[in-house]
C-alpha cells in the first residue's frame, strides 16, 4: 500500500506541474486571433465580391457616393 501511495503522490505532483505550465499559451492565443481575422477577411471578401448580389449593391452604392462627391458624371 505504501508503494501505491508513493506512486500516486509522484504522479499527482507531476500532473500538477504539467497543468500549471502555461509556457506557450500566449503564442497560441495570438495564433487563434490571427486565424479568426484571416477567416473574417475571407468571408467578407467573398460576400462583397462582384459576383454576388450584395457585392453588386455595395459597389453600386459606393460608385453613387463617389459620383455625388465628384459632381456626377
């Protein structure tokens, strides 16, 4: 029983050390943020491309605004 208790104690201490080790966690957070940004940019670029109705409406609206600023053409 004593050997089992010693083994349990050693494993518990080692596991506790592994759980408390946060080395590299900040890097993983930054990689996660970068991945989210890349995905958002891809989704937005697909949504506003000229091949979709939303993209065509946005481009038409922006062209109308530019025409109003430039005096219309």
